[in-house]
């Protein structure tokens, strides 16, 4: 339960980064909302990796930093595909989400959270038997 709650906190931090970057790029720079989302995901996933490495799964290390980060990004890609699919459908079909893509990020994040936690716990930070 502790890991789940800490993963949620890290995910919330990641959501703030993800939603903030995509909203800034779309609103201030009229950037493409789909390409902006790829940049915001990379920043958010890197931030959540740092948080989870330090707090959620602090005693589990199987790889060096780059190896762990790259595996983490790969693992988070499954959740991102669900998240991005929901996000894209909302942005494409509704004007509100075109103006406020951060709302679409929030809804999409709910879809990807369980997948991301499972991938982290069962692959990247799984407890190995001695």
C-alpha cells in the first residue's frame, strides 16, 4: 500500500509537469497539441522516474541509472499509449479540450496509471529472490 500511495504522489507530480508543459506549449506558443504531448510525456516520465527511484522503490536497484531510466520510459510507454489515445480522442473531438489540453491530460492519466504502476512494480522494481 505504501508503494501504491507513493507511486500516486509521483504520478501526481508527473501529471502537473505533463499538463503544465502541454498547456504552456499549446496556449503560449500555439504548438501542435499532439507533438507537445510527446515532449510533456518525456519530461513528466523523467520526473516520475526520479521520484520513484528516490522514494517509492528506493531499495530496489537492478540496473545503472541510464539502464533504469530507459527501461522505465519503455515501461511507461504502455500507460502513455492508453493515456495518449484518450487525450487524442478528446482533443480531436471537443473544442474545450483543444483550448484546455491539460484537462484531457488529466482524464488520460487515469487510464494509464494502473498500467504504469504494474509495469514499475512487476518489471523495473520487482523484488528478486536471493
